[in-house]
């Protein structure tokens, strides 16, 4: 090999070593964190944008959205009778923000509300059911659905808040909106498991 050929070969080897060293250093260099609003292509990107009260709920809650088109369900009845949206009833923004934190359209959807609720105040107001407790009780005075195994009949609207044990009963405890859920009697049996409404009869 000529002197000129050896020199060219040495230059090539030096360049190859330098390139390999540079690439190795770049791979080991600390990676800069993405700026706010940028995606790192990983879990943060999967979570999507932070939840807000004015988002389109149907993107994730498609079954509940579909129920609003079903006239056999209370969700559909409410939509037919008045201009409601999801947040007309699901109005607790702080609680909703908490349960949606880190969630995306691909996250598992709960079948039942566990960390949020639709309050009685969301139902009983001037815009919706502007009826007093006494008027509701009068409307359901003859309802026989809540009759226990001993023949004792209870007016469902006298029960709400009747005792400390009934304090957490809300309208949606008996009136399911998005599906054909539990009836009022089935809700009562979750506590009155002996089928008797009188207290202190089964313990």
C-alpha cells in the first residue's frame, strides 16, 4: 500500500472513531423534560387533556349518552321534556375533576357512581322538580311498591332523611336514570335484608 493510501486509510479510521464517540456521548446525555403542553410520547400523552366541566362527555361515556336518546329511560325522558346536559345533574365540579384526573378515553369506565353522586338538590330546584317535600309525599301517598313481608306499606318520599340511616338516600338511589336499575324496593332491601321495614326486627 502506498504512503498516500495509508494516510487516507488512517484519516478514515480517525473519522469513524470520532463519529462513534460522538454518537455514544449523545445517547448517554441527559434528556431534557418536555415543556408544559408538549407530549413525551408516553403515559402523559395517553392521559390526554385535563378534564373540564365543559368537555363532551359522550367521547368517553357513550352508553350514558346513548341512554339520553332512549325514551324508555329517565335520561331520555328528561331530554325530551327539558333542555338538560350531563352537567345539569352531574354538577359537583370538584368531585368530578378528582375522579377524572389522569383518565383518558381508553380508561375503564365505571358502571356505577362510587366517588361522585347526583345530589337531591340537583333534582329538587326551581328549574326541575320545584315541589316541596310535603307535596312529594302527597303525590306518592297511595304508592304500594314499598310494602314489606308483614304488609307494612311505606310512602317512598317520607323515607328520605327520616332517620340517620336514611340520610344518604338521594333521588337517584331509587330513580335510576341511564338504565333499568334497581327499583325503590330493591334499594330498601340492601339494608332491610329480611324484607321487613320495621327496625330492630332482624338483629
